[in-house]
């Protein structure tokens, strides 16, 4: 609780020092966690790679203790498996995981896009158009990780448009897996980037025209291709 003197105006030097104070850094375990997770999702740490505590500590500039904390969190999320005295193995994406993600996406996204096409919420088509423009710009610059992020955002925007918070939370649980698979497809099948953007444009056109059947059909074809492309790359 502030003292009475804290209620008086601060001296000019104190105000200047406060204004120039650097932003507080996240705790060390959080920095390690973010570093490893981003590298796994972008496939800089690929499936099958063994990570050691010493290498990770040096990469982030911390001791080994926060590295251990971060690795435990990532193991709980299913991205790595810890081996005592050896390190952490980045888990490859399995055929079963691919199938499960695609099945769940189809269930959620077909319903969502039908609802969006039948009664698009205000601003939805503008937001989707903006995400498409970002994907095109990032693809032109070769920023595949960013393309994958906005690819996922495009689909998530349609799900959020349902206004169903439970459905949105379910879909958000797929986020990391979607990003990892998306980056894998784009690196292994560069031609898919332009095709994916074209398919997104087709989905958007169906929503604009209010054609729920065409929108659902476009989503089904688009998402189903992921199963075959990722499985061919990773299994």
C-alpha cells in the first residue's frame, strides 16, 4: 500500500527514470519454454531431434534449472519426451495424431462455415479478406512460418464467428498441432502455399454468396488434403 509521501508529485528526476525503465523480462522458465516451443512448431527442432539441457541453457542464456521446468511443461503438452541424463526427444507427428486432428477440424469447421455462410456476422468477410492479404504478402516474401500462422487464423476466425465459446475453446486446443503440421506441409510442398490461399479465397467467396453447401464442401476438400500431405512427409 503506498505511503502518504507517495501521494505527492514525484521529483522530475524520478519521473524521467521511471519513464526510461526497461520492460520487465519474463521469468527464465517462460523464456526457455517459448524458445523451445517456437522452434518445435517452426521445425527448427524437428521430430526425432534430441535436445540437451546444456545446449538449451546456452541458447537462451540461463542456467539448467529453468530449462528443466520448461521441459516438464512441454512434455505435458505432448511435444517432447524426457529421458533422464540424456535429454529431451522432440516427438514426431504420428499418423494417428494427423488423423485425429483432421477429423476434429472437419467436425468443427464444416459446422462453423455453414453457420457463417447462412448468417455472416458483421465484419467477418472483411477480417477474412485481411488475413488472405497477409498470407499473400508473407508467401511472396517466403515467410512460411508466418503464412502458417495466418492460415490457422483464417480458419479460427470462422470458428469464432459461431459465437459458441465451447466450440472455440475446443478448436483452440488444436492450435499447436495445426501450426506444426502447416509448417511441415509448406516446407515439403511449396506449391501448396499458393493453392491453399486459392482454396481460402474459394471458402470466402462461398461465405459471401451465402452458399452453405459450397462453403462446407470447400472446407472439407481443403482440410482433408492436409491428412495426405502431412502423412506423406512425416510417416
